C-alpha cells in the first residue's frame, strides 16, 4: 500500500476513534514513548474510559495489513463499546487476560470402513476454513453487528453465532490472499504459496487462541461447526449419487466408484465432482441465502486402497491408510500414518510393510516376502537378536494377516 494511502487510512481511523470517545496518542514503535512524525511509522494508542487496557494499532504498509489492524481494531472496539453487551467494559483485552482455552468441536472425522478397495477418489475442499469465512462472513465486525440485528436478518451458524450479512473486513482480506496465492502458484513460487496458505489458515487460529486480541469462541466455533456441516452435507451428496463414502477427514472425503474401466475412471470422477459441488452450493444457497465460495477439488485417484482396522478391534482406523496411484507420473505407493512412515518404528518394519503393501496392490503373494524378511533379519548382525524377530512378528501379524484376510473375504 502506498505511503499516502496509509497516512489517509490512519488519520481516518484516528478521527473515527476520537469521535467515539477514544483518546488517541502516537508512540514510537521501538521505545513506546510519545512521538511525532509520519503516522505510518508510529503506533496509535487508543484508550477509552470503559476499558482497562489500551488498544495498540500498528499501521504497516505490507500486504494491506493496515486494513486488518485499522478496521478490526478500531471498529471492533467501537461495536463493543456501543453495544454494551457481553464483553462490555473491555476493548481488545491484552494478552493473558482472556479466559481458559475454548472447547472446540474440531474438524469432521468420519469413521472409516476397513477393507481393501479399488478406484477410490480423494476429494477435498481447497482452503476450507478461509473459504467458509468468506462464504458466511465470519468476521469480528460481522459478529458485533449480528448480535443486534432483527430476528432473521443475520446468518446463524450451527453453533448459534449470529453474523451480519453487511459487508465486513476479513472476506476481502482473504480474497486478496487467495488471489495472491494463485499468482504465486502460476509463477512456480512454492514458498510464497505455502506462506500465504499458512497466513490464511492463521485467521482461524487468532479466533481460537486466548492470547490473541481477537480471541472469540463464537467465531472459532462458527468456523469448525460450518466445516463439520459442510463435510456431512458432502457425504450426503455422494450418497445421493449412489457412491459409497468410506472415510472422511476434516476437509477431505474418500469415496469408492463402482466397477469401471480404468480409462473411464478419471472422467467419471470429474463428472461426479462437478455434480456434488453443485449440490453443496445449492444447499448453502437454499439454507443461508448466500453464494458458496467453496471449491471441491479431485485431489487424487487410488487404483487400489487399504484402510486398516484399529489394533485389537474391528472398527476402522483414523488417519491411517495406504494406496496405489497410477497416473502420468508413473505408479507409486502412498502411505499415511502407518508404521512405514513413523519414526518410532525401525527400518526393518518400513521395508516389510512397504514391500507387502506393494505386493498386495499388485496382486502378488505377500507371505513369501514376509518370510524372506524374517530370515534376513535373523541372519543379520545389524539388529538386536532379541528384538528383531519380535519386530518382524508384530508387523507381520498386524499387517500381513489382516491384509490377506481382507483380500480373501
């Protein structure tokens, strides 16, 4: 942002704050002492008779952050002071004065259906939480306004938070960030893309962190509850299409296509993605009278896929699976959460599990390979003789027997 624009915004916010009864003083950023000079290089200190703590606003002409600090800081303070409702008497409290961490419903995790599958699609929502914030106007200013709007006017989140439909702040900030991230991707700048992604996701974190000035259980839980609802609606949409959902995790769903020719899987998957995305958008439009800013992506296709059971039980394990991908880049094994990708398991377990999974997905015998690993470990001096056979036996029992059982059912 140009220096003149920063100066204009700073002076405008200071004037607005003064009109609302705030005392505005300017201070040096390094020393905190009262100072004069270009406003963009100073910190604005806002105090109000109704608040114990002052609001400090830094105007940094970087990534348009002046919009976040100026409008979220000053206007939220204005809404809280004018409302005189919950939180009255405190304006953007300082670090350490907020209550204990909130109880958040967290992300949506669907119980997995253990087994061995073919043609499994993984679809996920691109930047789910930032997209939900844009869709439903999840924002401190929108929350402050929504508390005092007439019944039926506000967007009511699943957790009960009332959000004004009137134009707010964060949706515009996130829109600019998303645009910047796409530009970074287009020019091949992976570092910038990842940095912007982290910044966007941190928008949820500031609402959920008690040490943040914008800590808000209502907003944090509005985001997670909308996320849970969206994933539940997604599962229902796939079910309506006659497609089985075998697992879901936060922003992703795993679905199995009916038997198809390998050459048709991708085109059918894309058609299914489009239909489900349209159903979700229409449901959001019908329920909330807003346009969905969600983007459902086809992340990958597993030609073969394995979901294990929990150890010692019959239910499906969470955040643990393996699959075989065959695409333009070639064929490869992908493992998530299992022993072969965990640092607390030895290399022999990794070799055993990866070898058995590869053979399983390629319809080869697994037990001869397991016996070969056992024999090689027993002959080797590189492992402790007492523990190595046990490690192999545990891995063999946990994976080989289960995988073969699923294969023959």
